[in-house]
């Protein structure tokens, strides 16, 4: 089908809708079914979950939205949330939307300086914090945040950290009372929300300067949801596990937006270290993992196989996995598996592979995917050996998540698939990926000129940087410090200059969370300009050129 026809069909399906109206429909259709579960209040190591149905979710959302109004939020305000993956995080997010405001989940690993920048830039009216750790990260921001009228804390013990603090239960109760006195006034707020209103603002991690707030609308995300569900063929509500931060667009799609759209059941895991245990307990029907998660699972399985002392059992597993790989490879690109191979796989799956998947809690998975970084082919092939098709997808926050994807009947190992329905993708003159469609952000929130830098760390254990001197600024600075030189190459080798650069790197690292900090750098003896290979005529970085041209430098920084 033509991409424009696909777009037209999806636009017709979501016309006039918002996530407020969508939640209302979901409750009408699936109100008594489970919506969100977490482990809050469940003793460590014990089974069981705290669960809300979709009717209970919407009931609390409407009360909380009224409670937020009581705290002074107005339409168009922002509400910041820093908490782990728990029921209250989701309720706060959806309630902020129903109050006519824009919620923004903030990474719980951000350093205080980063939090202060985000707070100063977004100017939230209300801040929702989980406990003491989150309150400490916000201490600097709240000290100079005149926009904040209230700080809502989930842990009552943290109310003493700020005079504007109030408890979650207090806000919920105030909202209940306000709606009892006049629900129509508060219902008018969510009914006034339009498809082009902001649904969320997601601040990028800021590894290339200050974080940028990506605005995504109801229309953006509704289109993305319809489009991606067509590719994934997840037409019925399923059971999922949410463990990545809600400041990440992939987790928002899978943990907040698609469940609201379909009425799925999501189990929220507050500590990612408990993920494997949760998988065994939940046995989800859909599971998304960044490559590092899939690698950890593979390492665990490989360790168990290596520890097996029975050579016959180990050989049987290896034979079964060879069949599993051949089976999955035979299904690529929509091909039909030969009958003989299908029979052989069915036998091996029943006897060996399915029990292994059951040990991992992945035996009921109907859709598994990976994104955020390239999935190593050997990892994808390993899970193919277990009879699992892991669908690589590609996208970014600015495109509402997925723009290309693999899916059932249309996948290839080592590929990120084809454009999803209604979205156009092509390569620019400099091989930059260009995307057009209703999923693209309307812009950055209160955007300033972006700061550019070159930082490398994808698929590596830490970040490193390749730095260059400014051809105009560096000589002036050198003369000021009495440094003699002939050219930029001289300055790049000068110990005093290297010391100054190290101070600058250290200063930048203080504003970053530990995973984002640059551990090593190398100062190049050349300058990058519009005439050099590394930059486009508009001074955009050609990352592929840099990675290739300075491959030896990058390898040296990791050696």
C-alpha cells in the first residue's frame, strides 16, 4: 500500500482523539481488567503484586488531576516527575495530562546541576518526587525555582526537605473532595485537551551540551501507536514488564501510551536489577530489551550451559540451538519454512528450547524487540537459536520512537527493518537519515542553539572524546598564558594546554551523571571546519566520517 494511503487511513482512525478520550474508551471496554501492577508494599523476595484495574486507574487519575488543580496548576503548565517505575509515576503522568498540563519524567540519574538546568528551563509548577534520593537531586533546583508551587512526595518522610512539600495522599484526598463538590469543573479540563497539545516533554540526556526538551503531541503519539502496532501485529492487549526509565521514549510507548491505547497489563519493576526475577514471575507476552539486557540474559544462559557436566545434555542443547537458528533464519523476509525443518524445530522446541525459555520467563513472549543501540548480530543469532525472533527497530525521541522496524513475517537479522506505516524515510546527501511524517516533533521546548561536541561510547563500556582546538580562540588563550607555539599541532602537544583542556573536561563532567562522563580524551593536532572532511557545509558533524577517520584514535582511547 502507498505510504500516503497508509497515512490517510491512520489519520482517519485517530481523528479528533487524545489520550484522555482514549483512556475513557479503554475503561468502557476493559475497565475491570488489570492495568498496572508493582511490588510496592510486597516484602522483598515474596510473590504477589499491588494491582489497579483500568477503572481504578482512571478514577485515581481524575481525582489527582483535580488535586493538581487545587495546587495551582493551569493549562499549559509543566509537571516534573522523578520516581522509579511504580504505579504512582504512571498515575501522576496521566493525571497531569487530564489537568491540561504537560508531564515530563526526569531521569533519576541526573546530577543536581542537570536537574537545575531542566527545572530552570521547563519551569514546572508542580514537582513529584519519590523519596530522599530524588529530593536531594532536586535540592539545588528547588532553591531557585520560583515557578514551583508545590512538591508532591510519595514518601511522607521527605516532606521536611522543602516548605512547599505535600504528600501524595493529601493531593489525592483534596482532589477527591474537589470532584465531590463539583466534578464538571475538573472534567472540563481534560475535555478541552486537543490532539495538537503537548502530551509530554522529554529532555535528552545532554551528552552533547545542555539537555534539549523534545515536545511530543497527542497526535504524534497516537499516530506512532497505530503505525507501530501494525508492524508489530500486537493487535490484542498483552502482558508486559516495564523497567526502563519513563524519561526514555521507548518505555513511555510500551509502558504508558500503548497500554492506555489497548488496555494491556503492565508490571512495573522499580529496580532494573530485579528484572530477571520479575520475568520469571510475570512470563510476559511482549518484552523489549536494550541490547545490554539481551547480552546479560545470553551471558546467564551461556554460563549455565558451560557449567553442565553432562556432555550428552550439553551436546543436545547445542544441536537444538542449531536447529532453532536454522528455523528462525528460514523465516526471514517472509519466507516459508520447509516442512521438514518445521517438524524438526517443533520436536526440538518441545524437548529442549521451550524449557530453556521457560527458565528465563520468556516462554510466552509473542513479540520481542531491541533498540536504543545496534543489536550485535551474534546476540540476535543466539536467541534465534532458542527459537526467538528479536525484532530490531530504529527511531529517536524526536520521531516519537520507532520509524523503521522488523516484525512478524517481515524481518531480517542484523537489520532495523523497513519504514513503519505512514512514515517516509530516506538518506540525505551526507547519509543523514531524514524522516517525514506525523510522528516528528513540532520542535524543541523553548529551544536555544544546540551546543555541539564529539563524544563516542556506543557499544563501549564508557564514553571517550576526540577534541579539537578552536583555530581563533586557542592562539589567543595560549598567548595569554605565555605559551610559545608555531601552529595548532604545537598547542595540542603542549602540557600546559592539555592541562587546561583536562580542567574543561572535568568541569563538564561535574554537570553529567556518572554513565555520561568522559573518562578519556585525545586532543587532535588539527581543526575541523566547513572545509574539512568532518563537517558538513552547515557545520553538522559527519559522525560516520569521524568514526572511520579516527578509528585508531578511538581504539587507542579504549586500549
